[in-house]
């Protein structure tokens, strides 16, 4: 056989579709349909209450139940979710972080109650809490006890569920938050080091088994549209991870040193404008993680073309699955050795990225490692994202259909009555609350109480592993909210840094001159500096957009009140009253805008706060109309990429409201 061909065609990667919505029954039907279409692994999306440790009847869960994923409250839900799916054969990925120990506990419990031993299970819990503080916001506990939970899961999995990946370091969300390739590499690998150091420090894995710990650390990366740079990034990550294993941890087994990663290609670059262009973006990004054999993904899930608009339908997810199947089955990319070997361009890029990543990792180390460096990394990501947004606004970075080639025919893909997206049944939340009440009424309350008390005792003992007590609570019938409440009592509360205060001033202030002039003019007219409250009601933790609005408002000369994520409508209204703000800006990307934004408006009116309210997020046109009818003065979606224009409109709203008040 010639050296330029493989002796036999490579096996394709695990093909997944990130999916789940509403409740376990509906999601189970979706999974079975996807598997019947040729999907080879599960990737479970959980709703925000499940991800952050709240039951459907909690005040913070209002409007969020079943919206961005499936609601899983107890083992009964998990049984229904996995009904008819062979867990001894399935490779299951669960996108879960703060409550990962609990969801793994439920998964193990359901498998064993169905006759499948825990040692037979294969899959991954995402379980990267550092990136939750940096980008995604679904944390529940402070950093130190959260790292303990991860280390306990790693030790438990290595010892008892050997084919399970207990943590999946996510550079994906770092790129979504604006990370450059160097930052994405450096912060992800620094997080991997923090996890490994914590596992070693806790001493629950025998020294001779530590290479197995290193070998079970997997990654979940992002592939953007800059195809060549993305290939180089992945080859760089593999090279540096190998170095870390050999030099820092003394791992020599080549199999354990392998850089193991799954991927979802970039969602940040998907546009609401001309959304059909997202298909070719997704295909090109899929090539970035498959072309290089030495850095090929082990599992891939592709977003749907319409994710910038709302929740994809099954047909949209099928389209993304078919892209993978065409690449694997019809092209010849699995037939050759690494096609970039010996490339001057690729070798040069890898060296360039390696040098930059090592330098940035050294800075993280100087800050005390990834856990202690969260404020530093968060501020750098906010700055990087600001620079990316500015490049798009100026036209330096072209986005076809958004800031260039904007003339377009109407898309038939969005012409249907559903607008091209899936809308979850609004009755799901009520149904889930009723089902929770029924579950509690029928379970053995004494057994649950005993299991939760034991969980609390174990949580208070820093030397103990929480997994056995977690599984016992799952077996007894405890709920997600009950498990998390016990740990909140033991570990305390935490609010992550926003990165806005730590971000440096903008490099080019001339671009802000016009809007700063308008802010100064209106501020003088109303007798004080314009004050804006930027709020995120509900459990949506995707704060990248709200951070950029807060940062631009600050840079434009406004006084900004931004307290981060996870606020109730009552808290936002109270803050607006106490801070005497001139305008309120709300950001929601989880689909709960129709429930939460009007509630904030109502609360503001009850408090006598008569100021303009604007809202931003993934908001379909029909919903935007309903928000305006509910008293919202401006609605912004991903197609509104010019933040200076948004700032100008906000200043005009403040001016108009002040003028109306003066003549009233």
C-alpha cells in the first residue's frame, strides 16, 4: 500500500445531535427518531433549572422550564428520557456542569435499575465549571467546592465507571465569549491542569492509576470559520497537551497522552440575517475538525442553521446530521494519512500558536492557576469580544449577509407559519410542576430525608467523595433542587465576576466620539449622567451580549449598573428604583422573554419607575411585537450588530421620556 493512502478506511467519528426540550417523554421520542436516522451517540441538552440546580416550582425557574433543553428532576424522569435506549451500547454526552455529579448519579441509578452495570457505561459529562464562570453562567456553587465535585467525579469514574469521561474541558464556550485562538488554547489547557492538580491533591486515585486520570480528561472545542487557523489550533492543542502530560505529570503511555476531543462548530458566527448562509458556514467548520487526521474529532455535533433564530425543529437537526454523514460516507477524507504533515504553513501556524499559548498559560499560572485567575481571564475575554464586535461594526471583519452583501431574496426556509423554528408547548412548565408534586406525594419521604441528611454530612467533610451519597439520594427519589439545596447550604453562595469592571478602556476612542457627544448632551439636559441598568432576568447565563452592551454604555459615558446574571424580575425592579436609573436594558437568550420581560415591566410600573425598557436576545418577530405591546420600547436581536446605533437609540429614548415628563 502506498504511503499516501491508509491500508483501510478510518472509522468515522461519533455523530451526535445536541437535543432535548420540554420533558422526558417528548425528548425520548426525539432521541429515538434521531438514532433511527443514523445518529451514533446521544448528546443531551438540559433546561436551565436542571443545569443550575432548581426544581420547576422555584421562583428562578419561572419561564425557563423545558426551554433550552429537557427538564430532569428525579430518577423517574431519567427512566422516561432513556426508555428503550440500550445504555450498555450507547455513548451518551450530557451537557451539564454545576449539577453534573447529580445527573451522573441519576444516569448510573437508572442504568443499574435496568440491569446495566456502571462499569459498562460509556459517555461524557461536560463538567467544566471554570468556563461557566467565564462564559456560560450555569454555575451553582463557588469555585473551590465546585472543583472538589469535579475531582470526586473523576476519582469515582476512573475507579468505577472506567469508560466514562468525567470532565470535558470546554474551549467551545471560550470562543463563543470572544476568545482568540491563543486564549482558547491557553485557558482550556490551564483548566485541565487545575482539574488534574485537584484530583492529585485529593488523593482518591492511586498514584499508579494517575495516567488513567490524564487519559480520561477530554475536551470540547469550537471550530470557527477561519478554516486553516482552526486546523492549526487543534494540532497545537494536541501538541501542548502531550507536553503537559509528559513534563508535568510524568505520563508516558501514548494512548493516555492522546488529545481526545469532541466538537460543536461555531454558533457565535451563525447569523439571523440571511440564515441560509449558516449551512455553508457549518460545513466549512466541520471540515476544520475532520481534515487533519492527527487532530480529528472523536465526536461531532453540528448546530442547526436556524439556531440564531430560536429552537431548531427535528428536520433542521436532521440536516446537520446529514452533513456529517455525507462527509464521512461520500467524501474520501477518511482514506488518507494526515494531509497537513510537512506543511510549511501549518507547521508555522502551530509554532506561532504554541508560543502564544505557552506565554498566556504562564500569565494564568502567575495569577495562581485557572481557579484564582477567573477574574483575569474573564476581563480578557470581554476585551477580546469587544474587539471582535468592533471589527464587525466597522466592516473590517466581513460577515456575509450581515454587514456585507446584504441585498437578499426572501428565504423560503423561514416562510412557514412557524417562522422556521420550534416553539415548546407553553403548558410544559405547569405540567412539570404538577408532575413534581405527584412524585413527592408518592415517594418514600423518610428515605429521601435520610439520604439528603447523609449527603449534607458528606458535603461538610472535605475528605469524603460525594458520589456515593449522591447516587443514594438519586435511588431514594430526591430531586435536582433538593440535591443542589443541600450543597448550597454546605458550600455557600457565589456570584461570578462580570469582566466589565476589569476590562481596559477602548483602544480607539474616536469611534465613540459621536455617541459620547450625544450622551454628554442629554446628560446635561436631564441634569445628571445617564444611568442605565443592564439586567438578565431568569436563569439564562449567556452574558456575552449584555456584557458588551454594559461595556459600550460605560465607554460612551453612561453610568452603568450591571450585576451579572440570574436575577428575578422583582430584584431588577428594586434595583432600578434604588439606583434611580434612566433606562433599563434586559437580555434573555433562553426563549423565556415573553414570560420574564413583561413581568419586569409590570414590576417597574408597580414601583413607580417610569423609564424606557429595551430588550435583547433571540426574539422572533411575532414575539417582538408582543413585547412592544407589553410596554417594551425597543427590541434588539442578533441582526442588530451595530452597538453604537443601539446606544444612540437608547439615548434618544431617555431624551424623549425626559421631555414627556417635563411637559406632563
